[in-house]
C-alpha cells in the first residue's frame, strides 16, 4: 500500500453528518502526498459548509497521526450548487452575490505590483506600521501565499490558535494584527498548491480570522495577475488598490498589466508608488536615480491617478525589514522612516483611509 493509499484509508474514517465518509462522498480533492508532506482540499457544497466546519480539523488530525507523515496542509472550500433555474414568472435567473464586506473592517486596501522584487511587501509592512503609529487600527493580510514574508518583516513567530476549530486568532506586533500562510508553514517549506487550495486558503484567512474592529486591512498581494488577485477582487469588497513599481521600463510593462486587471475587475486604483526612486549618497549627499526617474509619475498621470509617494532606496530599510522591525519603528526619525510616515498621513488626510 502506498503512502497515498494509507492517507485515503485514514480519511475514510472521517464521516459527514449524513453518515458517509468524506472520500466516498467525493469531498477530498487535489490530494498530494510527497515525502511525508500531505496536502488536500475539502470541497463541500456551500449549503453544508457550516455543518462540515469540524470535518477539516478532524481530517487533518487523523492524517497527522499516521506514521511517516511530516506535515499536513489542508483547506476547505465551499462551492455553490448549479445555477438556479430561471424564475418562470420573470424569466430571470437569481443573481449571485457580489463582493462581500468583512464585518468589523472599515476599509480593505490591496497593495499590488506587476512583478516581483519591487518592494511591495516592504511597503506593505512599513505602511501598516506607519498607519498604526498615526492611531489607526490596522490589520495586515499576507496574501503572497508562495512567498510569505510578513512574519519575518514584522518579527512575528508562532502559530495562530483556533480554539473552536472554526475561528483563527491572528498574531500581533508593532501595533499591527497579522495573518499569513507563513505562520502555518515552516520558513523553508515550499507551498506547492494548485488554484483551489490557494483560493480556499485566501478565503479562510479573510473570513475565518478574528480580525476584530479595524480601520483598515492592508492586503499584501503576490506579484502578477493570478488566482489570488482575481479571487480577492471578486469575493471581497475592496476599497481600492495601490500599485507599486520601480521606475524602469521592464517593471512598468508588468505594472500596466496589473492595472488593466484591476480595471477589468472593477477595483479602483487609488494611486501609484514609485519605490527605489532615488538614493542619497552618504558621503556627498548627492541624490541619484539608479533605476531612472519619473516613469511611475508618467504612468500615474496617463491613467489619471495620483503619484502617492517616491520612496528611497536605502540599506537601512532592507536591514530593518530583515530584522523584524520595520524602519518606521526601528529608526523613526530617519528620513527613510519619514517617507513612509508622510505616505500614511497623506492617505489619511485625503480620506482614502
């Protein structure tokens, strides 16, 4: 018997409220077993999602108890039943629900980029902390599932608790409430998930986390235009997106694709940020532009949105992030920290947050 067969046999001991097992009921999807690492999705009908809430932790427990199993990653997704038939009186089909608000959260802002390496996560962490310093109640959702970096940047360790098997309790540091898939996996462990698992994980982190009352939830998106971005915009009532790019043309090419995606999904673009915009020489004070300058400002003007900030390239920003204390809190009086503070105040003063 293969290890996958052993896992399936264990999962067959988990029963649904109807009395049949979750494997025979066809609820177990995308099962992979790779050298002791088990991943699967429980795909349940939306109408039964509440009744099956306890099924996921039970399934994870029985698999984890097997010999040779090193880790178990599993999420539950709820799919809608087939489209409702037309109303015979009106001839119209029932309208599906649109993007939903998250109770207790006033505004949800996505931080996005067309490509990786432009400093989107660094901006997300420092902006979140800067808004907290300004007195805002701030949450940060690290939705970059394949490359979660916020636990390191905010200096957060440990695993979120779930006292009832339904609600996830996030962690907190520097005045920011944080949830990240990186808190549920080992730092050096790759997340090898297909679309359904990504979508399920994102929905759980949005709707099952006890965020509490927040003025703003910042969502640090992965780069590009994939499943996570589309699901967030389609399922969650986003108040807008802030687009981050460096000035060079190769970054702006991908940035335009990201902007086009949000336009097609109906998500407002709140503005753009030019990161690594300039560098100040510590010896002579000269202000240089190693990646060029003005490209993001031109793009913002072209699409009719504000250029929210031009942020510096500086070693201290990187060192502070790697150390788990963003520069806004580690060196609050530095010009680099003040650049993020100015951005936070601008967003507050213009009514964005």
